[in-house]
């Protein structure tokens, strides 16, 4: 198994930021080197234990989807080899887990598309029969497929803070009505295209989130990552029906496995309060999580 990279340490490029998973370095004034570490975040808290090989898997899956979805929306990839902008000694930190991308003006919203009722959406539906202000039919259950995908934006939060769900009207105030409509349309088109393809591979994409930026000409551009198990809820088709019938969460290929473990973890007899420091993730949970990420990529690319 690949040795884990919790935190990259490149010295040949200026470090701009460390996110929950990615370390971003400046390459001149117009490009970024995005290095996907093996860090794992859950409930917006970074775990102390990395998942070996996770950053490589995330990068390969993102590249797979960027390639398939290019006709719908331009993306931030330059097509250049990430290894070309670091020293020879730094190549092992970069190889297979990095993207060399165009520097964009990031938009301060996340574009969330939900095709199924799950997670926080299910909790909200039980209280209001709606999700993020979008009314839904009565009688839906946990993991129900929605009549059609819904767009539920969120305001981006700083590292360590929780993203905040916002209404579409609030999003319009942030980015303007025209850009908001464009983001919504493209996000739903990407989701529907990807979900239909994934289904042919025996995978349900229950929901996902996208990030967009503007290039120098003001063109809306897909950025960061796309349709990875970190940004999406992946369910195997074969486990879905039984779980749905039982009213339980379907088995998943994403970090829901870790979230479920954290929800059951007790610290001094009390549930973890979802603030740092995170509980220590045991080795068996690390290994099972790594296996789930690997299986998702293997099935998609089969």
C-alpha cells in the first residue's frame, strides 16, 4: 500500500493555503499546484490519522470525471505535468496525487445537487418537508430518490468551520441572478450526466457538491475536485434496496463510513462534540475506508 502523506512539504514553491485535504502552491501568478494529501476530514474536522493512498485515488477520480464532463463546462486543468514544476527530490510528494491548474477567481458558494434524500437533507425534511427551502412531496423516506434533482447551495466556510446552507435567493444576492442561474443549470446537468453513467457501473451518486471560479474572461469554470467520494455520497446499487426498505443508511463508498463510526464514538462516556481534536481513528476503520475509496474508483473505471 502507498505510504501515507498527511502534509506535503514542498520548498520549491510558495505555499498559499492548506485546506482540509489539499495543499495549494503558487506556480507563477497564473497557476496553482494542488496536492491532494491523505488527510481525512469529517464534520469539517481534520482527523489526525491519514488514509494511505487516498490523495492518489481522489486525484485519479477527479481527472476521470473532468475528462468525461469537459463538454458541459470548462475546467481548471492546464494539461501540464505537475512533476514539471517541482524539484526532482519533491516528485514523490507530487506524483499521481496532484493537479497543475489555472488560477481562477473562486466563487464564495458551493453548488450542491441532491438526487436522493440523505444526511442533513433527511433531517431537515423530517422537520419541514423541505430541504434548504426547496419543498418536497410528502411521504419520502430516508434515502428516497427525489422526483428530480434539487439544487441547494451553501456558503463556503473557512477551514474548521461548517459550510452554511443558503437559499437560492441568498445565492443570487452573492453572485448575481445571471451567474446563479448558470451555476444551477450547469450543476444539475453535470450531476445528471455523472449519475446516469455511474448507474451503469452499479453506483448511485446520491448527492454531490461542485466549486466554480471565473477565469480572466469571466467564464464560469469547474475547479477544485469533482465527484470524488470526498465531495459526493456514493452508494453501491446492490446494497441500496435493502437499506431503503429497512429505513437505514445505505452502505457507502465515501467517508460516511467514518462519519458513522464517529457518531457512535464516546469520549469519557459522551458523544464527540464534532470539534477538534478528533478521536483517534482505529486501524481497522482506516483500512476499511481506504478499501471503499479503492473500490469506488475500480468500479467506475472498469
